[in-house]
C-alpha cells in the first residue's frame, strides 16, 4: 500500500553504505536513506530549505466570484467581515481510472467565522447557507487514482461565496 510522504527506494546495491536522514517538513515526517555518512548534512540542509513554504496572507475573494483555496488556507470575505477556513478533505470519490458502482464524494471540512460546516461534492456543485452567506463548493481537485490518493496539501478546493 502506498502512503503519501513515504519514499521507498528499491534496486540499491547491497554493499552501498546508507545512513538514515529524517526530514521534517510542514505536516510531514519522512525518512530517507542517503549514501555515505558524511553526505547527510548538506542533503539535510538542502531538503530543509526546499520544504519550507512561505506564509501567505489570507485571500480576499470578491462575493459571487469563484476562488481557489488549499487546506489550511484562509479567505477574508468582504474585507474580513467573515473568514472562511478549509480544515481538511476526506476523500471518498471513485478513482478516475476505476469503475465503481457509485461516484462517491469528497467531504470538505470548513469553518466560516469559527462555525464548522461540511460540504460534500459528488458530481455537481453543492452549497450551504450560514449566517448572511451562501457558500458553494464547485470543485475539489485532484481526483484520486487507483495507485495514488492526494495528500491534504495537494487539494485545490474551489468556492463561490455570496450574500443571502
């Protein structure tokens, strides 16, 4: 079974000296083996700087216009009058390269100004009304395949927010 964030090396020479290298990135721990004990520090330093992501300011989407978010990202609705946060995605859709009896759904767990809600997308867009706003989930990408399930950081979730 394949797990996101774990790299399995195969076909290495049996006499190759390996030393473990642990890489700690945003939300993940990964163990890799590198050749030679002396090469761990430069590789670790390189991987550390490559895994760091700059912090981004919250999005400021316009009402009625579609916008994209990633898991953990915030969107300031109406200049900060409300804040939309995507907490996580639970994947249950049929892989694109498989035949399934039902399409399944992707459930997106969010908060609007601290109030938790869930939107599940099947084939068409879905929406919910919270307070003064209507939040429409229009797409969740990418779709899983039989050999790959997207990690939380891979998802791009599209919304349209309007006033009630």
